[in-house]
C-alpha cells in the first residue's frame, strides 16, 4: 500500500524516474472481496516466526500488497496519539486527512454515508473508502494499484518483479541487491534515493541486512475484542448493505479504543444480529509492546516475542464492559453474556446462533492477526534512527515509509495515515531530487 501510493505521487510530478521492486506476482488486479478467484502466488505464504503470532499474520505478497484485501476504513490518528508525532508531521497528516477523503469520495461513496438511527445513538460515521457492486454482494476498497497500473502502461513507472535483499551505497548512489522469482541474485540501480516500503516488519529485516547488524526493536499491533449480539426484532441501525460495512463507531479515548458496530441481515425469525468490535491501542510504552529481532543472515529471519501486558489485559476487560453497555443501549434492554470469558470468533458465532434475544457472545482475535503491525522503526526511535523526513540516519538517501515509521498508532486503523505519509514523503523527495 505505502510503496505504490508513494510511486504514484512521485511519478505524477514527472521530473522523477521511479522504479518499484515488488517480490510478489502482478496477477491480482482487483480486491479479494470483488474478485474471489484464486491467483497463483497471491496466497499468504510467509508467516512470522514466534510463539503467539496469530495464524493469519504475515504478508500477502503481491503487487498492491494488502490494499487488495483491507476494508477501506479511513480514520486519522486521534489527537492524543498524534501528539507523539513531530509537529511537522501533525500538519502534514492533518492536511491529507482533509483532502484525501474529499478526493476519493466521488468513487468511494461509503466515505460520506450518513445514518440517522446510528447517529441518534451517539455513533459516528465510519468513513470507508469502499464501493459496492450494483447488487451489493461485492466490495472493493481504494487501492493505489489502479493508478500505478496506468502509470506503468504509460511508461512513467517501471515495475520490476524481484525480492529486495538489501541496499548498499556505490559512490553517492544506492544499489539494490535483489533475487528474481527463480532465485537468481541480481542488482537494480544505481538510484539517487531508495524508500523501503515492505511493511513494518519487512522493513526492519531489510534494514538489518543493509546495516549488516542485528536489529532488536519494538513492535505493536491493535488488540481486538468484541461481541456478537442477538436482539429482538426492531428498527435496524442502517439499511443492510454488505457484511463488511460498519454502521458507526464510538471513540472511547480514555481506553485508547474505537468500538465499531455493524448489523447483519436479521435471523430467519426476525431477530437482529450485530457485531460490536473494539479496536484497542496497546500500551504505547516500549515496555508495553512486543519485540522484534531481525538477523542479518542471507536467509531473512524475524523473531517476534509477543507481549500483551497486564495493563492491556485489564484494559480489555474494561473495553468488554463498554461493548456490553453499547449492546444494551442499542437494544434498549440489558444484554446477558452467554459466557463470561471471550472465545474465538467461531465459538461466538456458534453460541449466538442458538442464543436467546438480548444476549451477547464475546470473542477475542488472536494477537497479531489484526495486521495493523506498526512502530518498528518510528520517526525519532532508538533502535534505528529515522529522521523527520523518514531518512535513515545511518544510510543517508535511504528512507522508510509505512506504519513502521509511526511514532504512535493510536486506536485508528492505519491506512489513511499510511497514504498520507506516502504523499507527504513524495513531496519531500520531489523537493530534494527532482
Ligand atoms: C483483512 C484486512 C483488512 C484490513 N482492513 C483495514 C482497514 O479497513 N483500514 C485500515 O486502515 N487498515 C486495514 N488493514 C491494514 C492495512 O491493510 C495495512 O496496515 C497496510 O496494508 C500496510 O501497508 P504496507 O504498505 O506497510 O504493507 P503491504 O500493504 O503489505 O505492502 C507491502 C508490500 O511489500 C512487498 N514486499 C515485502 N517484502 C518485500 C521484499 N523483500 N522485496 C520486494 N517487495 C517486498 C509485499 O509483497 C507487499 O506488496 C487491513 C488488513 C487486513 C489484512
């Protein structure tokens, strides 16, 4: 996501020649919820080593990255978390938070929907850069791949299929060591500048190999608890549109949490079925987040030591109470928990299928499965010094972009900030290198 958005913005300025080096295939052209077909090599194959890292974690390696599977939720980092960012970035991000949704809302009408019933209960609109098919069964979200494909066809951006191994200097330029899909080593470049955008974890692996040293750093991901709710028949929050679209959300700043609500099609007996789903920022201190160790070996290795602190666990209990309170508010009756402790999403689905009206089945997503991993090489961080313009101090001319560079993620889903960061960096690089 971050790399193609950056390439598009740089190429649009015409005086910069841009090459994108992507390890995955270019076979998938559409979102996985729009084109559900199988595309060879497009499956999630590389999982992160480390106990506790959820089975869904890892990279979707394909041109377009996870912009072809995310759900388009577009929220900016909230003010208390944004305060941890350098002041230049607060201005840059807030500008793009305003203009990006405006620019995209013509093509993605879900950015501007409004729902009176949900708003009447105090829920805010969830902006989703998403569009549905005419029969509403398919959904796709904004992806920079569409524009990148057009720029590549016009010859403005060159897209090369290869895995980046490391970058190293030659004079004042940068050479990129790569491996092609057959495993043959090669080189690309020389380039005036390189930007690493291979995800928060992938970037640390590339930095470790480029710096030729072990890098031990912190890593964080959102925590997620929720409840599937059954209510008696009644007026829905919104007209039913698609399972992946939210009806609204409730910010809970004192718990660094956003609680999202969606309503599914009613059960055969008319009961209302909802998902109330909380996205929780982990303890923002270094002590409260996981560690990532990247080794500078010929074969990339990343070891993750997952960490969910006691404070986080206590916060999750509080969040669960808020989920229950919100369910009761929506149903206008107290809801009863079908089990005290949260189970898996599948267990919650099975429980709510036979539950009585006004009941909730709690679930908890495995840590690391949410794929909002971030803050591994933050601006101003300790393990790798990254400057305000996202340049790596030890590798002048090499920049990083994406959620790994976030000083703090807050409770917001990262995509809008990822896109805003890439656009801001494009402006910086254009000023420097054109
Ligand atoms: C199911 C799902 C739903 C989501 N929904 C939302 C949402 O609604 N809103 C939101 O804000 N976020 C959402 N996210 C999270 C969001 O998709 C990610 O935060 C975002 O895609 C991360 O962007 P990125 O550029 O860091 O990584 P990616 O999008 O994963 O891109 C990294 C790219 O680098 C390539 N690559 C990796 N290693 C190498 C290498 N060595 N050489 C060359 N190329 C390499 C990969 O193949 C990939 O194309 C969702 C994620 C998932 C999985």
